[in-house]
């Protein structure tokens, strides 16, 4: 039997020891990961990280109760299991809510920061009245025309319109225009009639042919100037579709069709 060189024997022993240390390190790492995972699960289930309080910011008490109910966050639910995205999505289904940011904080508090939509116009639709915001969302149904009118009126004719829905896209310009009419125009405009060609119906008689959404400021200026300076007796229409050449018509022989 040939004797093994002591140096080779020593090298073999070093290799075996190194392999043993490597296996030990892997085993210890796995044990540590298991312990960390187990600790994380235990901590997440701990009452120290449960939901203790839901706070709503940006609303009054009545709406706060509705938002808490829609959020549906059970007390004692683990904070890490609170799905902030799903909760925000549910809350934004409330018509008056524009945005909702949900955040968690260690200590058991869930905070819901809400931004509300603001009514911009009153929509007259098939005998019903609705408050609409600038985005065209139907915020609320009003039982009857308010005696104190706080919003300009847009006329519509949409089938089965419901709170929480959105008005058709072609109405958005009429809503934007009505919401931004200057006082001198708003005082004389009964309602805004949407369509491919916008018309502003005046109190008493006559209307303003406004056309499309081009040259908006020039059209408003032309219409306002005429309303301020001209006698509107027997008016048929004021045509500002070409704002640098506005036309006031008192007969059906006007240069533009009404």
C-alpha cells in the first residue's frame, strides 16, 4: 500500500472541512429565514398591528359614516391585510367622491383622505333635475328646481340617467361653458342647449348661437358686448359663431340661419 503524501492528505481534510462549513452555513441561513418568516407572521397577527381606528379626512359627519361603511375595514383586522387599493376603489364609487387615498400607520390607524366633487351645473333632463360636476358625473338628483338657483342650467335629453353615472361626452363642452359664463352673460341666459352647435337660450326671447368650442374667449366677449350695449327687443338670435363678425338678428331674413 502506497503512503499518501501528507500534503495531499492535509488538502483533502481542508476540502472536507470547507464543504461541511458551507453546508452548515446554508442550513443556518434556511433556519434563520424560517424563523424570520414565522416572526413576521406572528407579528402581523399580533393585536399590536390590528386595525383599531378608521379616520376619514375631508368630509362632514354624515358622509364620513357612509365612507366608513363602504370601506368596510373590520376592527382587529391585521394592518398588513388591509387592501388600500381595493378600499380606495370602493370609496370612489360614491358619486360625490373624486379621489380617496387610504394609508396605514403602525399603531392601528387607517386614514382615508377624501377629495369631493363639486357641482358645477344643474341638468334639466326629461322633467328631472340633476347636479353635475365638470367631469360630467351625476352627483345628485334634485326633486325640483330650487327656488334659489345656485348653478347655471344645461338642458339634456338622456334616457334613464342615474346618480353616479356619467353624461355623454358630447355634453361636456356645454357643461364647461355654462360653468364658466361671466356674470353679464349668466344673468341673461336661461339655459345652455348642448349639441354639435351650442346655443345659449335667453330669458324672455332669443338665443345666442355659440357654435363649437373654438375661439371660446372671443365668442364670450362678443356675446357679452352685444348684451350690454344693444336693445334686445324682438331678438331672434345673436350669432357669435364668427366672433369677429357677430350678427344680431331681429327677423328671419338674417344672414345666418337660426
